[in-house]
C-alpha cells in the first residue's frame, strides 16, 4: 500500500479529536503477547486503575530469549503512568536488561515542561512530548517521544500508511496503520526508531506493533477487559 505522508495537523483531524486518555475509560486491562521471529517469548500487560478523576496505568513487560535451553537474554520492566483530570502527571519505570539496570522518573516541572531523571537523559523536555508507551494513541501527534526505559528523547516523524484489515488470532480488525521513524538521520542505526503500529479504527485501541532488531518482533493484542 502506498504510503501517505500526513502533517501533524491532518493527523489530529483524522482521529476526530478523540485523543484524551479518558477515551480509554472502558478498558481495565490490556495484555499483549510478544513474538520474536514468530515465536512467543513474553508478554506486556497494562492495568488501568481509576480513582475519581485520577488514572494510574501500571505496566509489566517480561520476555526471555533462549537457545538450546540456555537463556541468552532476560528482560523485565515495571512502570506506572499517572494522569490527573485527564492530564499527564508523572511516570516512573525500572528495567532489568540481563544484568543491566535502567530507570526513568518523569514529572511536571511547570506549565510547559517536564523534568526527566533517567539513566540515559536528565533534564527538561516539552510537555507536548509523550512517553513511548504505545497504548496512548496521542503519540501519533507529537514531534518526539520519551523512552519509557531510560528517558532518552526520540525525535520522530509519523507516517500514516493507510487503513488495513488485520488478523490477530482468529479475529479480524479494521485498523489504522502508522509508521514511526527517527527524524534525526545522524543517529547510529541501533538507536534509530522504525516501528509500525496499528490502532483499531473508531476505538483507537492499540492492536499490534512490529519492528526489526536482531530479528522480527511483534506485539499482538491478546486480551482486553
């Protein structure tokens, strides 16, 4: 399918202003299976906890790469994303990649800025930037995302690839397909963003993600409650 290049303004219009986190108020739990080279290796789970006008999104990711019965790579991460009155308030995560620890804590600095304390970046960032947790489709509108692992700021460009019918398990979905790539061409290849994301048309539920990095990786929706 021919790629259609859209401006940020057109992207905002195309999702019909349904871009606040309260758009997800009917979801309490989302679970995704993680595949590498079409073999399941782990999961990514989200719990949505509400208290009045406050929302806490707790996330757990775990996967393991094994070969001949030997663990080659272990990954575990936990995070909490907090919104108050439909506005971002804070984010924190801890990640264990084999024996390497990474972290990030993000809070509101003032009306225009976020304060980031992460293992890869410490400093200010625009309040318009969004944490790279794919459940929130507002990420398609921002010029940069913030790594949910280390706090690194990733300047991005977003391409609307088109509408597609995709199949996950035995179920078909009408989906909106986007590609995210790094807008900074000077980055080394291993740090460049190149990820495809599918959201369900109408609900904007995150359905699937895929990227290539030492193999082909896919997140696929398993459960929604």
